[in-house]
C-alpha cells in the first residue's frame, strides 16, 4: 500500500522506473504466497504486477533488472513461453544473471526456444 502511494508521488524518472519494477516484484511475490483458495485475489495481484512491469519498461525498455524480475514472475504465473521471451530480453539488456535453479525449473516446464 505504501509503495503504491510512493508510485503516485515519485517524479524522478530514474527512481520511478526502479520503483515500478519493485512494485511488480512485490505484487508477484505476494500472489505467489497466497493460498489456492484465494485464487481471484492471487490473479488480481499478478495482473497488477504485470501492469507495473509494463509501466517500468515503457519508461526504459533497456532496464534489464525489470525484464529479469518479470521473467521470474511469469514463471510463477505458469506463463512459460512469455517467461522465455523476458529471459531473452533480460540477457540482451545485460541484467544480472538468472539463478541456475530458475533456468533449470523453467527449462523443465518448457525447453528454451531457439
């Protein structure tokens, strides 16, 4: 809630880009930890997460950290093909390398497209 308030108040573009990405990550992590019986609320948080990642990357499409976080969020959403697209973008924009375990789990769900 406080982070969403900060989103409204931050005017500095560089800070806004990182804040939006962080908000996407927070909403995604929150959704991931919700129990199955709260499926509608979980879906809502993933939608908000995806919107925040999109907003961040609209401001700076070269922000590799956001591509990386979004890829991991999409894995948690079971959207594996889209996750691979974001992995590719993250790599192209020199994001911090993905944990080997993440890539292994994603590859087990869907092989990396060529």
